[in-house]
């Protein structure tokens, strides 16, 4: 069986179209890493005296500021950060309080403080709300918006703060949005796996295979496993590439800070106790599930297609359909359910945020979307695998 | 060892590709003769269990091959009429791949592959990619893979297509030495190949089995129907238009024609001893 899997992988990897698509994927990966890892605002900084830093120096500066506040993330910590920010960068602080845009070169710990600084007319807003019979949360003793108002739900123990830029960029570049590396990775999986069975028909190798002792049983399993291994290899390979790039550029500082305190990710309201390291592993898990789902369904389509090209076209259409349908649908149960399909699932940030929305069927069930995605992947592997098995086994090699 | 075809029928929609074929194969070499579309390839694929019969069955030692499944597939070797190989595989890798499908262990597979590459004159190019091979080399590699599992039943669809005369002679002698105690069924358009190596010949036409028997027995069917005659100019042209002409050569300004016909084609015609090509033409003159 291992020899058969090895040969099937060799067949997949020696296809020039697959090699080309992997090359394009690596190019996209390089561009994403350039934007998120090496050329991000985290690699540029401005000190209180106006000195501009870049590269490792800038990263070290951002990290040193963040480490000052490492530990419990409370309203007091925010007050301290706001105080330090106003003292170190008074001009930028003034812009922030006025609602203007601030320099992206500021220490990242200060960049998102605007969410805790109430607008100048806060009292007026509070009175209007009262007049309308509603209320808005009171400010803290320091006159700031409390972190409790952002729905940081497991408040029984304080969230942990730490440096989070690198983790946020890793997550965003890998799977935190639609335009991340995970999406093209799935397309490469489709390109590769779409030929797994169909190429045997078009190359007229089906007769030779089906006559062989293991041609109608173990080989089919070997092909399916090779498709899964390829999918895992692509996603795992990209994850390792990202890990190396981010590890070399930023180190592992801040790995144990809670993802909710990584303010750039807007995950404050997510009621899931994950730190930054667990967050990117969670993202990897989601993308891997999507990859396995994609590989299984594509293999099934390949088994019932006559040529790799027709298999590729149908597989791509099947892959994209839930993505396009979801964009056309208004918020509702069907839209939420479509999240389990790979093209939607790879946006791991949405997978995390969806249970925060009261309108979602996943509301207040933080793990539900992820579990649904994993369950859908298992079901897809079982059903698509069985159908592919039957289709190839019963294929009539008419010549 | 016995392979039995019992009222074997295959239909594609309204078209009957094979119609109630009955035959028994025991160890020996069997040659299938038939024009394109006669049903030879369909018959071979049914025997290989890669096509499902519409009705009837193929039985190996009394058991339906569909029930035998893997046990049957492990004793059979098959060379399709044409197949694509894997252009990026080397000859050695291709054989090792086929060996893994046939369930041979890694050590034996390597030893047997090297042995077959040597036998078929491909040892020197064993590490070359198949896409660099000529048609004849690919065909030899295809034949080599059929022998990996030392099959008891060998099905060869046009095995000599693309081989040069020297390779064909070598192949025939190899097949003869291999066929001891085995059932070999081969189809070819090269009638002389069948003539030289087949113990029995099956003539298939329009999906039905017309004849099955030893060459000498089958040729009796057309005894007295093969003629040689000399004719000149327009008379030769008239004969060629009216009768099935096997061959035409020129001697002393006249055409010497070999004709297959139930009736004597001309007064000067003399009866000739029939050969397999005559038989082929006799049955398939409308198809060729």
C-alpha cells in the first residue's frame, strides 16, 4: 500500500500543470509574506523623539513596548497604556481623541487604543440614549471604555496581554480573510487531485490498472490517501513556510497572550480561550479540514469524469458555488450553514466571529462553526471516498 | 486449467458487440482473427473482467470470474491495444508500479523487473523516461509488464503492433517458451504472427464466433476456393474488380493474381493451397 501511495504521489507531483500551479502558489506565498511578514507596519516604527526605525530594530521596539504591559489585561492596563501613549506621542494622541487617523508607525500597543477612548460628545450620546429609553455602558474611573463592553466574555479571569503583531499578521496572511494563502492553496489541491482518477481514463491506463490484482481495491484507497496526503502536504508546507518566515522575523514573543487582546484581529468578543499560538494552530486545523474536504470531493468528481480537464472544471465550479451563493444570500441560517464548505471555511476569522453575532445560528456556541467544518470534512471524506471507490471499481474500460 | 466462455454477450445500447460466444480455452496459444470492430477487443476485455457482460459468463476452472475477483486478477496478464503509460515514469519505475498493483513484494518486483527489462532489450534504458521511447520500445515495455506476475492466463491485444520484424520473431519465440501450461489469447492484424504461433484460431465476425480450431482444420473451410491465375491488361483489371485478390505480382509482362472465390475466376485459374491470409480475406473481404 505504501508503495502504491508513493507512486500515486509521484504521478501527482510530476504533472507539469501541478508543478506550475505550485510555483504560482509559492509566488503568491512570497507576495503575502512580503506584505504581512517583511513589509508590514510591524517592521516600521517611530520613537517618541521622532526617530524612524525599520526592520528588526522596529520590531524590537514594538515588542519592548508591548512587553511593558504583558500580563493581565484590565481596564487599569488600558488606562496605563493610554496615559503612556499621551505622554510619549502627544500629537498623535490628540489626533486619536479627535477621531483622526494616526501614523501606522506608532507602537502597535497604542494603535488600537482609539476603541477605548470615548468620543468627545460621549455625555451627549449618553443623554440621548437615556431619552430614548436605552442606555450605554458607563465609562471606567479613568474615563475610558471598559473592555467588558467589547464582550470579552470569560471575564472570570483576566485576559493576558502580550505582543501580538506577528501572530495577527500570520493569522491574517494564512487564513484570517478570504484573500489569504489558504484559498489559492485549495485551488492547487483541486488542480492536482482532479487528475487522480480522470488521468487514468484519458491515458487509457484504466484497463491495465483494473486488471491488476489490487486495481479494484487497494489502489483506489491509495489514490484517495495520496490525494489527502497531497492536500496535507500543501497546507502543512505553507504553514511551515509561514512559521519559518515569521519565526525568523519576529521570534515567538507573545505566543501565550490571549487572542482577544490581539486588538488588530477584532476577536475581543470571541468566547474561546485561545492564545496566539493556539489561534494559528486553530487556523491551520480549519484550513486542513477544508483541504481534506476539497481533496475528497475533487477525487470523487475525478472518478466520474472522463478527462482531467472536465474534472478540473466541474471541481472548480463545485468549489466556488457555495462561496458565490453565500455572498448573494442575506444573513440567515442557510448563509451560516454554507460556512462549512471549504471556500467559505478558509476564512478562519469569520469562523471565530460568527458565534458572536446574535443573528447567527451559531450564536453563543464558539466552537460550533469549527466543529461543523470538521464534521463536514469527515462526512465529505466518507461519502466522496465511497462514491469515488465505487465509480472507479465499476468503471467499464470499454477501450 | 480451463477458461470457459458461456453464451457471452455484450451490448452497447442497441448495438451487439458480442453475441452468445461459446468457447473453451485450455493451455495453449489462441489467435483471434477478425476485422476492426469485429469484437476482438471487447471479447478480451470481458475475459479480463474489465467489462461486464450483458449476459453469459466467463468461468475460470468452473467459477465465474466475477466471483473470483482478486484471485482471478492475480493470475492474469493483459496488454491492451493501446495505452498511455506514464510519460514521466522511467521504464523501471513503470514496472515497479505495475508490480505493486499486482501485489508483488518489493524485492521480487525489483528482481523480476530487471529480468524482464533484460529479456525485452530495455535494460540499457531502464532509467530513461518513457516519453523518450519509440513505439516499439513502449510496446516491449507493455508486454514486459504482462509477465511480471507470471500469469496463468495471458491476454495480448495487438502485441506485435509497432515491433520490427526482428522484434516480432523474438517475441514469438518468447511467447512460445512462456506458453507452456498457460492460456495465451492474442489478437493481431498481422496474420503471419497467428500463423506461426497459434495452436488454435478463432475467427470473429460481427460479434459472432465463426470458426474455432487448429489452422489446418480451419483452412479446410476454404480448400478449393483459392486460385492463382495469369492475366494481362484489361482482363487482370476485370478480375481485380470482381474478385477478392490476395496478392498481385508481375511475371513476364503478365499479372499473377491470387484470388479467393467460391467459383473459378477464369478458365486459366489453377487451385492453390490456402493459407491464413486467404482465409482472412475470404471472411473479411467486405471489411478490408
